[in-house]
C-alpha cells in the first residue's frame, strides 16, 4: 500500500513539471528525436513482414510515453508529431487524474487512445503505399491490419513501461521481497524463452508468471514481465522459430501481434485491479480512523450539550420542585402557580432534548423513510432542489441513514461553494444497492482534500461498503455519485 501512496504523490509532482530553461527544452527535444530514431532502427532490425510494416513498431510507444510524461511542448522531437500529439491528447482527456495504469478504466483509456492513434497511422501509411504503387488494392486490408497492430503493440509495450518505471524505485524492500523479484524475473525469462522457441503451441504457459508479476509487483512487475515476454516472442519469430512461425508470413505476424496485445492488456488490467483494491483498502482504513475520531468528537459534543443544557435545566427543576413542595405545604394557595412554573421548565428541557436528538438522527427519517427525509431536506435548502427520483419503498435503516447524510452533506457543500441555481437529487434502489446522485449547475472545480466535506462523504460511503465518485470540471458544475449496499 505504501507504493500506492508514493505513486499517487509522484503522479501529482510529475504533472507539475514543465520545461522552462531553453537548454533543458532543447535537450528534451533532441532526446525524444534520438529515442524515436533508435526505436525505428530497432524495428528495422526486427523486420519480418516486409518493407511495409513491422510486427511491433516501438517508436509509437516511445513518442506517446515521452509526450505524456514530459509535456506536449516536446512535440517537435517527434518525426510524425501530429499522430503522436493526437494520441497524447486523447490519453489526457480519457485519464484526467493520476496514472492511467492505476485503474482498469485507465488501462482501457490507454488501449482506446493507442488504438485510435494507431488506426490513423495505419490509414495514412497504407494509403500512401497504395497511392505510391508499393502495394495493390487487394493487399490494402492486410497491410493496414499489420500496420495498425504493429503500432498498437509497440505502444502497449512502451507506454505502460514508461509510465510505471519513470519514478524512483520504492524503498524498504526486504531481502525476501528481492529474492521473490529475482525468482519472478528468472521465471519470466525462462518460460518466455521456452514458450516462444517450442514448436508446440504452448505460449499460454507464460501466463502464470505474468499473473504472478501483476498480483505481487503491481504496475512495475506487470509491464516488465510483458516487455520481457514480448522481446523473446518477437526475437524468436523473426528468426523463424517458435509456435508463431508458420509458412504464411501474414499469419505469423498476425498471431504474434495478437499474442502480445492480449498478454499486455490482460496483465495490465489485472495489475490495475490490484492497485484499485489496495488503494480502496488504504482509503477505507484511513476513513475508519477519521470516523472513529469524528465519533469521539461527536460524543464529547453531545456530553457537553447535555451537561450545559438539559442536564442543568433538569437539575434546577428538581431543586425547584423540592423547594416548591415546602412552599406548597406552608402556602397551599400557591401550589397551582408553582406546578405551572415547573411544567414550563420541564417543557423547555424536553424541547432541548428533542433538538439535540434531531441533530443526532432526524425523526422523519426514522418514522417515514429516506424519500420523505430527502423531501424535507429539499424544502430547507437555500438553493432550489429538484428531486428527480426517490425510493418507492423503505430500505434497511443503515442504508437510509448513510444515504440521508450523504445527500445532506452534498447539498450543504453546494450551498456553501457552488454558486449554483439548481441542485438535482436522484436516489434509486435496485439489486441490493442504493445509488445516489447529487448534481448542481455551479462553478465546478471541487477538489477533495483532507478535512473537506467531500472527504467526509467518501468516508461515510466507504465505511458502509460503498463507493463514491466525484466529477467536477471547472465551469461544468459538480456531480457526486454514491453507491451504498442496501
């Protein structure tokens, strides 16, 4: 889990780095150009499918990784800058925060952006070959497919590898951890070489060590294991050995490319799922600590309110009744007056207790359920609240309580900070889940930070086994989505 924390902080720090000094910028452009050229030469050395395309075209991945990590300002260093810039921009749009390897959604965004960029490259390249008379129209689909899969496979190898390994290595590994890493690397090398050399189609034997790498070593282990596997696979097939070498060059290229793409996506998705679970467990532990602290504070506040309010009033009333008993014994005519005074004091004490109890748990929620409680929240809001959907029946008390306070806190945050003219609330129960959506049309740009109301919302949701998602682009309003087991 410590590596997850480090990765998140490193992502934020890296995102703030931009080229400032001219010398540094020039060096970055030259470095990118050199890396791209070296990747292209490597692709030529591994040429297997002829002069029109390669099994794995590494320069695409080099360009995307450099632009993503260093900044779009380095685009002059890319020989085919327009294509790579499109890949970069698409990846940035699809992955708004943090490392795209940290979630299954991010891995999917990488795959979509790479596939789109590679499709542009393949279309332009294949069309130019056709117009130049290098290939005929019948070969166009095969060349396009080979070009597209080659670019995509190269990017799937290089981009995740660069994203996972650009930060310093984590510290504090034990000797056992290093031994396990060494054993894993030897296992990947041995099985990848054996599987890619054997004439028997047993390429699947490498997947157990890929799974091992993803489960135990996360993004770094997964990307390195996939890269090693791809290196052995491509090397052997270009030397006409292994299960992917057949008499048809087109079929050899296709099977090799598909194997690399499937291995990469499968391993990266598993590593992303592990990272998501670790991050969730870490946040859950932290939120439980905050909830315990908040509960202690609330308990002390209630004790203070009881002591300074209702308890003092009831103590005074008891003393007053004791004194009144003596007065009534001496002056019977004043008994009615004294009892009325005592009744008034008792009513004040009851009102204070009712107000205190309302702050702990709204009576309408207990008596009438979540739907009516949300209606009462909407009536008390200073910003108009539109209830788009409400539960049609009662839910279990735990889910209703969490749901009520999530909506109440979200509305309170919108009233304080959003500047919105309308808040929309949707609450629907289906398939054992209570799904809440609170959206406003305000200024957006909400950020979840320590001690904020949004952090409190996440704490409530995750402590009950649920999840929360915040979407708040600047100028686009804020939407909070929460799913709670019900």
